C-alpha cells in the first residue's frame, strides 16, 4: 500500500504523470498559477467515480468548509485508498480555505503530516465550480474519536488509548509542529490544532491534518502572514484558541503552542476544553492547574488502562504531562515553550516511562 501511495503521489506532484483520467484542462487557465505548476490535476469525473458518486456511504468526515469521502484511486497496476476533501463553495471562506491548504501542503514533506496527492479545480456535471483535495487515507479515525468514543465513528470504540499510545501520539503531533515551526522557511502556523485534526494510522501514529486555516509566516515582515493582515479574520476552535487571539493579536507560532497544550491536557484527562463539569474552573488548563500537583488522580482519564503502580503512573506520566501542558498554555505568549523544547521534554518523559514500564502493555 505504501509503495502504491508513493507512486500515485509521484505522478501527482511532478506534473509529468499521466493520470488515467484527463486533468481538468478546461480549468487550467482559470485556476491559480501555483496549482498548475505544483500538482498534476485530477478530473471531477474521476473523483465522482472513485467515491461512488460522492455517496453517503463513503462520507467519512466533515468540517466547516468541506465534506470528506473515502475513495480508491487507480494508477497503473496500483490502487490506493484516498480521502477526497470536497469544498463546500457555498460557505463563505471555503475558497480561502482551499488556497490556504494547498499553499501549506505543497511545501510540507513530513511523515507525521497528512499528505496531499493531487487536487481538482474544475466544474462539476452541472457546470458549477468544484474544488477538492485528494489526501492520503489514514485508516484509524481521528484522535477525537478515540478520546471521546461516544461521539466518534471508529470501529474500535470499545478500545481505550493506553498510556504509551497517548504519549506516542502527543510526541507525533509535537514533532510535526516542530517541523512546521522550525524546519520550514518561512514557517507555517497550523491555526487549528485539536483532536479531530489528528488522524491515526494502523500503527496508531498521529498525523496532523486539515490545513484549511494554516498561515505562512513571513519572517521578513515582522512575523506577519504572507498576503494578508494576520490579525484579520482569525479563526479557530473555541477552547483551543489562544486567549490573545480573542483580543486581536497577530497569528503566531505561540498560538499553535497554546492549542497543543490544550490538546495535551485533553489526552491526559479525556475531557474536552468545553466540558460543562469545569464549573468555576472555566477552562481545561485552569481545571488541571487547580488539581496540580496533589489531586492529579482525580483528573486523570479513569478509562485509561495501565499496568503500572498508580503512583508510578502519576509520577512518570500524569505529573510531567500536566506540567508540560500547562507550560504550553501560559497566558503570556512569550512565556510558552517552543515546540523544539516540547519535543525534548516529551522524549525525556517517554524514556523515563520506558525504563519503568513495559510499554507494550502500559
């Protein structure tokens, strides 16, 4: 499967591949220049076929601007399952979301970020404008479905993530963000880190997806975003959005770090940041802060299986993850940890757990 994906992607990116279906030639002149240069297009007709007419049975997800369908894409003797993200162009902001995602994903090469295979910028059978991204299919659902199985659709809802799985997923996301923030020039800010945007593969590795709100930071213009005022139209998800963004602050890597900190605390507690049980704690970080360090057993996800002594689990996993999450969620952006520091801390936590526990069963 991996070899098939690589072959399909190679034809999708180099612009020289000969896809089985014609590539939206009638729309080449109308589409964005970077799309025609970067991607070999795929036709609406082929997407219509591979998703079985965009059938409800193949609908695997939806967001503010899109619906996502499962399909099987053929390339010569190979075939590969894909996720076809169809933009709802009736929604205000959908076109911008499509452009943002294309701009970001065309620059990203990291195994813990969902890969784009090709795009379609065309007309549908009725002559209406149609835009879609064809992404690698990640088979095990979203982290949100695993943390909150009652609201998810994963077939494994009876299985709960154990300590090591949660730790590894947290490290996967941190490494992806470290790459986006520190190993791409100019850096990319995701702007919507949350469990539903983290997809898990067969090995339970986390992949960061949905770059529809992503921004490319122009370091040469005082950290502003390329092509727009970075303080206009800031969007995200309530509970994960950094507090300074609600006060008109510019989009920044520190905003991603805050969102990641909330995600880390959600992995630990199994509670959403908008959980009604917080009462006067008002937020997930405040909820954890009030429990730290003496009442951590009360906030730990009670469904999380482990085979270690409970005090060892608290000392080696719950307490350090709480500290790390809270350090990412500090009110002052300047006081938050950098993602490279987060990766180092998580790696150290993992090593400590490896020395103490049998990580296969924890």
